[in-house]
DNA sequence: TGACGTACATAACAAACGTTTGGTACGTAC
DNA sequence: GTACGTACCAAACGTTTGTTATGTACGTCA
C-alpha cells in the first residue's frame, strides 16, 4: 500500500509495465488487461491512475522519452564527430535494452500514422532528436571534421535517416546485424559524411 | 455476380480494399467490418474468399509486394549509379500513391515485430529489396562510379537504411519534407557514397 | 425441370475490448 | 471513535472483434 505522495511513483510503475508489454507484443497487443497482468494487478488499478487508455499510453511514451534524454546526457563527454558517433551508437539496438526501446518506437509508428495527434507528437520527437544532433554536427564543422559551408540540417537529417533505417533492418534480422556489423556500417557511413556537402561546392 | 474463373480477381479486389484501409487507419484499424464497408460488401464475402483474417492480410501483403515488383521493372532503363538513384526515387513518398504504400509498410512493422512469422516475411522482404539494389551497385563499381574494392552488400545496406529512414521522417512531417527536399537529400547522400568504402583502403 | 455447387447477405456467436460500478481495506483528521 | 478520502479488487457493462451458421439467389449440368 503506497504511502501518500507515491502517486507519481505508482504512475511510473504502470508506465513501465506498459512499456514492457509494448516491447513484447507491440501496439496491437497493448490491452489494459495485458498491462494489469504484467504488473500483477487489476484493470481497476489502471483506471484509478489514468482516466483512459489514451492517457495511459501518452504518459508511458513521455516516460520513455524522458529516459532517452537521461541516457543521452551521460554521453556528453566527446565533441564534434566523436560526439555524433556516440549519440548514434546510443540509438542503435546494440543491447537488449536499446532493442526493446526501438521495438516500442517502431511499433508506435502504426498508431502514430493513423492518429493525427500521435503523429504530430512523433514529428516533434524527430525534431527534438535532430536538434540534439545538430550541435555535434556544427562542432564538427568548426573543428574542420565536416565542411563548414554545408547545411547542418541536411547532414543531421541524412544521419538520422541512416540510423533509423539501420535500426529497422537490425530489428527484423538480428542475426544478419549483430552489434559489430551495425557499428561497422555506422563507421562506413560516417566516413562518407565529409564528402556529402561537396555538391554545394 | 462474377462469372466462373473470377475467383482470383475477386480476391484481388478484396486485397485492394484491405490495402486502402491499411493506408488510412493503419494495422490497428484493420477490421473485417472496415474492409467490408470499404468495398460495400458484407463480412460474409470476406470469409467466403479467405478462411481467416490472417490469410486475408497475408494475401494483401503479397499483392502489394507484387505491385512493387511491377513498378520497379518499369525503371530498368538506366545503369549503375543512375539506376540506383531511380530505384530509390521509386521508394520515396514523392506521390500520394507511394505515400500510401509506405504508410502500409510502416504500419505493418508493428504486427511484424510482434509476430515471428510476419517478422520473418518482413526480413525476407528486406533481403529481396537489397538483392534488387545490389546489381546497380555492382554496375556502378564496374563503371568506376563507386570504388571496386568496397563490399557491395555494405553499400546496399547503408543505402537502404538511409532511404527507409528518410521515408519515415517524411511520412510524419510532410511539410518539412516536400518532394524537392527528399530528392535533394537523396542527391547529397548519393554524392557521399563514393567515399564510404575509403575505410578499407 | 430438378439437383447442385457457387456467391454472397444476414445474423448470431463467444471472446475480448475499454470503461464503469460497487464494495472493501486502510490511513488520516477531527 | 467516527467520518472521510485514497487505493485498490472483483465484477459487470455495452461494444466490437473474428468467426460461424443459416438462408437465398443464381448459374450450370443432367
């Protein structure tokens, strides 16, 4: 029986159960009963803390995003291209934890494509991700690791595209994309980056 | 009332209705009643041609793949890097039709991640896509457009990753990614490709 | 013309869904 | 001790789901 003030903690517990069900069964398998069973509780508990399933899902995704932010903060030691590499390595499904995280997001895309509100929140998440990568690209430009005349937004977008595209391929074929292969592909991609903006020259 | 022998044609009609519902409402909104309403029929018609929903979905996805193959065949005029560019342009959501196609596939990822059988078929689809791109990369290597010593599989995988990653970003933020921006980003990516394999030198 | 299989519509089915309701246990306030 | 709000559980609500059963219209073959 949680003491007074544990309300938010309980909500977080519920959200983590949501997250676990989502990673295992996808969005199509996310039901209130499955979440309740996951945490050994009843559906009454869920509706006590969240008025509707939609609110529950929204909160669970906010929690996940928050967790991502925390993780990225840890990697803020390097600079320029090295920092970019580090940030991308954090996203790739190199560990079971990162794999689960990516499964949740990719599953979420189904609901996000069909629901305008969720779709907008996903677009915003992409914008935040690019905004987080951009300083590293700009630092790399200042350090001479990337051409200064290139549009940093384009570089960031291309990099994000490559990374998520690799995420999806790796999720569906883990045998073909073990961690070593993923990092190797990322390295090859990064090696080609300096030439991309040559078009504008 | 279709004449004898129209059985397969009717199945295709049903599959196209499935495809339309999928593009509009995603996998989560795909119900037999929605499909029936989409083609102005009853659920009895659906079960008459497909024993189960699963079979219906499977056939619909096969149809979509077949359509993709047909479309790619049309673009087999160029060679090398130009052919690669053409094949990638065919995938990007530059038209409403291509947008719908991509929405279906991205939505499908939710179900495919949760269901091993569907996941395997998606992995196979990726393998087929890469196999279709590889000849163009190898031709580009023979033509001197790409370094001959590079591993064509790596180049193909990186290229597929970038393309699908761009697809997802464009689906969620069409305003930020109009056709011109997508093609520009693809062009910048392709310009950087020749340097990628420099790592092996 | 009658028998028969195909091509559906209509309607019912049990199961599962999100949500609501009623009740119990318990800490806190007075 | 009584009153009260919080924290749940258990059960039921009406709806929607995939699936099945029943019935009918129609072309085909004998």
